[in-house]
C-alpha cells in the first residue's frame, strides 16, 4: 500500500512539474513569437509624456523606433515613481517633450546589431548609470572610459562614456527613438524612460536579472532602494558592531537602515521630523528614533553625543543624509564621530545650493562622501540584489505603498508630494504581474 501511495505521489508530482514546465515554455514561445512579429518595426504604444516644464503628464500614443546598433528595446512591465522624476525636469537643461521614469522592470523585445550581453526574452532593469566596461572603446559614439578600466573599476560606478548624449535626452548617436504620432521628437530621460510601454536603452544600460522575480516590483531596484542600500554596502562599507544614523525616512532612508542592519550595526538611529515614519523605520531595523524639532534639550548634536557614549567627540560612526537639504548635510558630518566618522551625502540639494562646514571638521579626521546609485555597478551587481530579494534577504515589496495603472500616473505624483507614498508603482501593461 505504501509503495502504491508513494508511486502515485511521485507520478502526480511529475505530472505537475511537466505541466508547469510546459506552461513556462509555452509562455516563453508566445513572447518570442510576439517579439519576432515586431522586431525591426516601429511600435506604437502608450506613454506618459511631459510636454512642458512643470506640466502634468499626458497619456498619449508614441512611436518607438527599433533599436540601432548596441541598443535594446524593452517592454516595460512596471515602473516606480521616484522624486527625481519630478525634480530633474525642473532644471533648465531638461529638453521637452520627454518621457520620464527610471525605476523600471521589463522584458527584452528586440536587440540591435552587435548586442551580446542580453537576448530577446531576458528580464531586465534599465540603468540610469551605465556600465561600459570599455567593451566598445573602438565603437563610434562610445570611446574610452577612464572610470571603467580594470584599475578603477572597483573605485567608482560613474561610467561616463555616454554621459553627454544621455544628459541631452538622446541616444549615443545623438538621436531619439521616441516620436509623437505626427513625427515630432520626444526625448529620453536618464537613459531609461520607463513611463512608456516600450523603451530603448543602450546595451550598457541594461542589467539582466533572474526571471523568477516579479517585474512590477523589482524595478524599484533601478534607483531608490539600491541607492540607499548601496551607500552602506558599496560606498561606505559599514563595519559590524558600529553605530549608524540616517537623516530622512523616505524610501532611500529606509533602504539605508536595511543596509545598516545587514552590516551588523548595534545601534541604528532614525532621524525625521515626521514621527509617523518611526514604526516603519523600526520594522526595517532602526533601534533609536529622534525628531530634531522635539529632541530633549533642543540640540540634536548633544542628543547623539549622549546616545553614542557621552564623551568628547562621540557620535555615530557613520551618518547618511537622505533628504537633499544642505543644513542636514552639514549636521550629518559635524555630528559623526571624531577621528574616524564617515558621512555620506545621498540626497540631492536644489540646483545651485552649496554645502559648507568648518575646515577643522576635516582636520580632526571626519570624512565627507557622496554616492550615486549607491556606488552600484548595475550590470555586475543588480542581478545579485534581485537574487537576494528572491531569497528573502532584501526588502522590496515593503517599499510599495500604492499601485496605479498608467492612466492614473499623475495621481501617483500627487501621493508622492503629499507624503502618503513611500513608493508608487505604475503598471504599464495588462496583466502586469509577470
């Protein structure tokens, strides 16, 4: 009887596995066949376009040209709404009309000539900081990148090989892949433009990730989460049994806390004027909480000194500013530990704002650092971050406050400005949970 029962269980398990594999193969084949049907052709799709500075986004049909040499066309499944999608277009350098968005997850629909690191059907995250590895040093529109040499590869993630055209809202050859239905140019944004159902990115700006991960969620690793988490792990390289503090408990600040916990900090201080954010900070790993406006004695520096030992020069070993305010940037440096304290600026202050401190702060051994994308090399590291998420070792779902269809994207921005949203996700396709 036991043998028969075991045989039935084994047989049923085999049938289930066979059916599951068959479905996966079928879905993959359907997608590849769909991709073949559109390969080399202009795709008409919906996108959220900003036609003028400070204007609300308009959902319109756009044309997306096929990828050229060393380019990849991606079907975007989901995209996060980041504060940078609001702040960057305010700057005078931004060209309009433009398709915003830079926290996306999608599937490669087609590839241009010469592309070797991704293939049709791959699940990917577009990168606003590329990683050329000097693979195309002899290619037109690319050239040599001093930031990606073997000597400097581990020092920085700031690949600069296409920085010029990307900043102008065009592809490396100086042209756009987006246009309106009447043929007018629509600009790219940060090399990503994930508020479009289809986008085109340089191959060096695409990170391949595990297919098991939900693309409507992991797109958040394209900016905010990775920026905060990476600041701890890559830029500062926080050591265990230390004290860390973070100013600002938005998505980036919470990602910092997540990193500090993983790094083994014995105390993690969460600093914000909105005490309603403290419970979530605790869930992410914070141990101490302070509102600078109501702190005992009215002096945040004195409070942190007492919390960290009370002796002259005591303070957090590591501080992180995740607001973008020059006053709190200065506080984060001046309140860190004498002799070895490291402070990291993550938040971006308004254009033209300058930071200041007394030079003596440097003389007594404190260090001021900055970070972009958390020092993360996207093509090399992001797949590993997604795997950590799949293994339950990296939070992503917990950052998502709201989910909206593309047509309601302006409501997502309203939620961002009101402070209600940690992160909103925009679903770009029908059946977006892929």
